[in-house]
């Protein structure tokens, strides 16, 4: 029993099970399909947040450009969906049927060679992970092998986000420009706009998110996770111990990029569009806020932080449209100042110790309860010819 309890604590299974119950049971039973679809959209951002837990919380590398990888995964999936929606029958009114509408508007008369492989769903699914990971490898290899890190690396990732945004907007005929790719509605003929499809996509997102968290937790509890923590705290000591610190940073950054790409692909599926507004500097910084509010050392906390920030964003924008940005800023500043380790820090530093003290107090009270009952006091009965007899207090010699 003790071994099982230790195993559950090691992999944080209790908190993950509670999260699964919330996402898979409580929310679907209490929310309508519109709100549940919003939660599904929020959960796609959670993939980026748990990736930041690995690269920032454990690896000590702050990336301010995770929107790049989220967008690349989203565009890879959107290209397949857009090609399926651009069949010759649906685009018969165009000058060139069979190509996406934005290409026709920009006088492109044939499908570009870059788009041709995305007619295959397996290729698109592979590109969702491979393309972001490959770009992350190129960036991190070039930077970390030259020992570029800290604020310099954060600025470089911001520059990459800005460059990709400008590139997407500038190549309007190939990417849809500032409007992005819209009208994504079917997957192999399956209509993703129906209520049943939205439920399926929601549960698919939950399943992939939990699987990603289990994978990340396995990495954290392995020797690799220990080395990531050691590298974050004492990088020089790890290097002097014979390890190549750059390789660990590259791995963490590529893992975070792959998770972000999966989140972007699920976003395209659930929301039905993808645009450069999810690639730039502002969304990338918002994604860091998700991890910071939830707790940059906690995978489960990152998911709760993502849900809290996005739910607050939706509520404030609906209820206070003129000042919701100020309210969001106040929420973030207040949480980070009061709880530097986020929601996970509140649980570990305040709620969990209080709960342990409360349980211990209840146990102590239960142990002392039987001891508090007074024992009967003995008194001497009147002497008889047989000698003295000791009786309990309240008893009489007549009863004897």
C-alpha cells in the first residue's frame, strides 16, 4: 500500500485524475455545446502551457515565441482542411476551380508545389509535429551550441515570431494573408460543425492533452528531468560533470515546440480557421502568462492557469467590453505578485499544509476522546466483621 501511495505521489496521478474528472465529466454535463467548444479552444492553448513548463520551468529557458510553433501546427492542419474544402465542385464559380479561394483572388492559376503533399491527411498530421520541431531544432541548435541564453534567447524567439507573422501576411496568395485560412469544415467528408462532432473533437483534445501531460511527467521523473533541473539551477556544474548542456536545452525546446504544434492543429479543427494573429509576439506572451498564472513548475497547474486566464478573458470581454484589457492586466499582475509560483504554489504552500494540519488535529482529537472520560473513584465501605471492603463511588454497602 505504501509503495502504491508513493507511486501515485511520484507521478501526481491524484491531481491528474481530478483534472480528468473535471474535463471529461463535470464540464460536459454542466456546459452547453457553445461554452464547451470554448473550453476546447482553451485546452488547445494548454498544450503550449505544458510545453513551457518543460522548457521554462524545468529547463530554465524562457521562450517568448511559442506562438510560432502553435501557428505552424495550426497552418499544417489548416492546409489539409482548406484543400478538402476547395474541391472543384465547391469552387466551380472561381476562375480556377480546385484551388483555395484566396489563391484565386490573387490570380494564382495552379496549386503551388508546397501545397500538393498536404492533400494527404497522414502527411499533414506528420507535418503538425515535424515542421515545428524541425524549426525549433534549427533555432535552438544555432543558439545553445554558442551558449546564447537568458534574455538574449527570449528576444531572438520574439524576433522569429515577428518574422513569421510578416512572412505569412506578405505571402497572401499562398497563406491567406492577414485573414488567414477560413471555412475549414470537413475532415475526409466528416462535418466538424455538428454538435456531435464538437463533442468528439473536445474529448479528442482532452485525451491528447492528458497523454501529453503523462509523457511530460515521465520525463520529469526520469534522470533527464533531474538533469534539466540541475541545469536550470547550476548550469556550470552540470557542464563540468561532463554533460553537454546544450543538448538538454535543445531537447526541451523541441519537445515544447512539438506540443505547441499539436495544440495548433487541434485549434484549427475545433475553431475552423487559422490566422497570423495566433503566431505573433502578443499571443506568444499570452501563452507565457498561462504558464505563469498556473505555475511554471506544475503541469496540472498550467492547465488550470490556461483555463482561468482564458475564462477571465471571455468573461471580461463580454461583460466589460471597454475595459477588459485593463482587468486582464490587473488579474495577471495581482496573481503573479501575490503568488509568484502561481496557482500550484498556492496549493503547495497554503492549502496543502492547512489540510494536513487539519487532518492531524482531527486525528489527535479522536485519540484524546476516550482518555477524557473519568474513571470511577473508589471509596471505603463501612467496616464489617470480615474487614474493610472498597466500593466504587455511588455504590452502597446495602447493594453489596
